[in-house]
C-alpha cells in the first residue's frame, strides 16, 4: 500500500532527515509492531532517500520501548512504534512505567488490530448468546485465557464481561501463543485472540469463533459477526498502533512524518483518529477499567 506523506515547507526543517533515523518497535521480531515498523520504514527510506532503521525492543508490555522513545533527543531521529499496551494500559496499570503521554510527541495513528472471541469446540455453545447464557448459569466457573495480565486480551474480556453481565475466571499466559495453546489443550474455555493466530484453527474446526471485537467484520473471516451486530452496540476494542517521538519534536518534522494512508499489515485497519487522540482515548478507557476492577501489574 502507498503511504501519503504530508510535506512541510518549513525552511528550517526542509533538510530533515539528513542521517539515519532509528525506529523502535515495541515487540520481538515478527510481532505486530515489528511487522508494521518494517513496512513503514522501507517506504519512508524510499521516499526520503535516507535509511529508517528498525530496532526491536521487546519486554514488559512495551514499557521498555516506550521509555526509550520518550528519552530520545527531540530531533526526530528516534521514532517509536508503540501501541495501546504501552501508551494506555501500562500507564494506567503499571506503577513501574514512570512515563506519561506528555513525554511523547504523537505523530500519527497507523492501524487498529482487532481480536476475535474463540472457544474450545467442546464448549456446548454455538453462538455468542449461548456463550453468555452458559456463563451466567455458572458465575466464575468458566475460564478465559489471555496473553498476560494487562494484555489487550484481558482488557477486551473485562469490557465484554461487564457489558454482558457475566463473570469469568482469568488465566494469564506468556503471550498470544500460550493463550492459543491453552485453548487447544483444554486448559481454558475461551479467549480473545489476535486473528492471524487462530484463522487456520477456526477454518479447520479446532476452535470456534463467536465474534469480532470491532465494528466491521474481518475479510479473513467474513462469516464471523461483530459484537455490535449481536446486540452489544458500539462494542469496539482494538490495539491501536501509532508512531511517536519524544516530547518537543518540531511541528515541521512531525508534519513530514504524518501518514495519511499507511500501509497495513494483514489484520490491521487504518485508524481515522489522529495520533494524539488515539493515545488519550486509550488511556482514558483503560484507566477507567483499571480503577473499576482494581487492577495492577505488580512490580
């Protein structure tokens, strides 16, 4: 997909960039931030005729990458591709984060990654309504897995469970692969998963899909309805990935980097919100969840 860059005519910043730009991806190699950062950096390198070099910085739910982004010189030569986890959930939930949104210059929102609610095929339900009815019949007995405490998977289920009026047992794992394996081995009943991790398992009947977490169906699984379609009006929860720099980067440099039509990875959706809005919206949403349910990542 082409990237449309909003060019700046500011004479003071017209030369940017004159040397390589570091792009910090808040994930290990192959993670969504890494994949999107490499697509983005390749295109920016081509447009600016200057290297944009990706560096993967995994760990602590994106906190390490976010701290490195925030601590960089405010010259536009260190950029961060951070997401809802590090810029929303971690600030709200992790006392060791030690940064706020004021420590960043938002550049743009890039993509939204939905999740999908999947269950083991031997759970005796076929629809979301039946799943909710079963959960209501035995509060706290059914379990759901997540990619870890404070993950988007846990947050999505907390938000959904509140809307549905159900209570489930949370079982955290280390990453999305651990969650999927737990579903396949019968350790948990349900979970919200990244779509690429479970598409083939759904199509082969090893897992059963109930709904998508955003307002549009996914092209890879067009038969799976949205929660909104199934009566949970306005249910729209996704990981948003955006590009940031440290606080104080000049407006002309930000304007050069602001992406109007980003490339998108397989299950990403282009975000309409500006970079600042997505960051604040996520922080507000997850702060409310953390405070209501007294959640915290223990140091």
